[in-house]
C-alpha cells in the first residue's frame, strides 16, 4: 500500500492511537504507551504520513504490546460474580446506608466482595466477620458495653441483659417508642449470637473453610443484616 494517508484516516487513526495510549498507560505498558504517543506526534505533524508508515507503525505497536503483556496475569470476573465487586457506580456493595453508618467497615466489605468475586471464599468470610464485629461494637456502644477487652460471648450476654432491663431505665422508659426499640435491639443481639455460633467461631477458631456457595449465602445474609442495623445504629 503506497501513497499518503488522507485526512479522514488521519483523524480516525489519531482517535484510536489516543485510546490505545490511555489503555497502555492504565496497564503500565510504558514502552507501548510512549511508542503510540510518538506515532500521534507524526500524525499531527506538518508532513503527511504514508500508508506504508501507518501500517508499519500499527504492526510495531501490536508487537510491543504483545511483548509487554508477557508475564502479566489478568483476572476475568463472570457476570454472576460481578455483583459482589465494588466499582465507581456501586462503591459499597452493602449499600449507601451501611457505608454512611459504618464507614470503618468499608474496606472489609470491599475485600469480602473482591474475595468472593475471585473465588477466595474462606477469605471472604474472614472479612465479613470483621464487618460483623463493627456492627456488634456499635450495638454495644448503645448500652455501654465495650468489645475492646472481651470476647463476643460475654459482650453479647451483657448486651442482652441490658436490653431486657430497658423498661427499668427511666431514660429508655420515657421514650414513646421504647418497646419498639427494645424489640429491634433484642432481635439484633439474638442474631449476633446466632452468627457467632454458626460462622464466627467456626471461621476464627476451628480454621474452617467455605465453598463459594456458602460464602455467597453468608455474604447476602450479612448485607441484609448490616442494612437492618444501619436503620438505628452507627459508629
């Protein structure tokens, strides 16, 4: 192919090269990105490039990209797992309410979703237990129970005791929705006890492992539970 490239082709090639450079830089393909950048300078220069130059340049860029990609590993996330992965459109897969109420849980929620999306089921559950502990700490704070120097079991027992005695406290009793709040907190504390026995003890102490199906079930259950907690609790 001989002759000079026409204006329309130069315009189209410039757009493609610009996009290619952006992708290469995003993937840290430095040499390829610089090569594409140099080609764009030629395309935008005074001297009109030839078809032979353009074809050669495209082939050269392809070869450089192929060489730079050697040794790199890319992970494919199938559509059915993509829902667990946070991105710019969904920054927190547990929902904005959970992110606002429990901001310190964001990192573990993100990691739990990323682990599940990349088939690291047991690691996902470990991160979910860390999220759950933030929720329990917030519930404990309502009743003056700290998790700083105690295990879950005595903390939950103490929280449940104080919930049962809410009606004896003049501050709680004066609230018009005291009964509704007592029911909410009692159900939350009971759920923490169930999760402790079913998942946390098994995960932390028994060195248990989980299948992807089990981890997905725990993930969805935890999301609903943390969303429920976010209605009345916050850090």
